[in-house]
């Protein structure tokens, strides 16, 4: 069984409409590199929701994005630097969608007055779709024909072997 190696990624970005798509592709590339293909859509979708909301409502667009993978959970955190942005008012609709697509989420304040919004997804390292065996392809080689009837006299003799009986029947 493959063991999970803890992984961490950090990205500082100034949010703009063009950057939201770029950040989504960057996060997706890291998740694929960490062998977490099944988490690309929920994680990138949640990050995109938060970054779009920050772009619409925040005056300070500088944000930090972090992802931690511990082998069972992937935690994605997005921190903004805008003290005026209120999660309970400005980000309410976004946080409702985050809660719906994630296994856990939360918001906490930092010492500088900014806030960090995080959400988590459960997964296993190397989770794969089981392979389905395929039927073997027919062979195009020429095959020897097996005789349909073997004479009883050929099998009756004591010195006769099955190979010899088949030979005599041909």
C-alpha cells in the first residue's frame, strides 16, 4: 500500500478576475501532482468561490492560499488582509456553498485583524478506481484441428497413450 507523504503549498496572490482562473489551474496542478485527482473539483471550486467573493467585496485584494495534505485530509485556507470584510455579511452566500461542498470549514481571525477561511476534504492517498479486467482478444494464429471422433479400437490397446491415439486417429 502506498503511504502518504505530508505535503504543503503556499501561494500569495493579488486577486483579480484573471487571477482567479490562474489560481484554480495552479491548485489543480498541485493536487494532481500529489495524486489527489478526485479532490480537484471540490477544492478548486471552493477556492474559486472564496477568491471571487474577495475580489467583489474586499478593498485589499492581497490574499494567501495554503493547502495541507496529511494523508487523510486536505485543508485549504485562504487568508485576506482586509479588516473591513465581514464573513457574516459580505461572504455569507459563499460560505454556505463552501459548507455544502466540504467536509468541514471555519473562519478565524489573525493577530493583525485579518481573517482566514478554511475548508477540508477527506481522501486517501493513491485512491484509485479499480481496474476492470478486459476479455482477451481472439488469437489470429492458425490452430491444429482436434479430431471429432477417436476410434474406440485405438483407445482400447494397453500400449496406447492419449497422444498416440490422437495421432492414429488423424
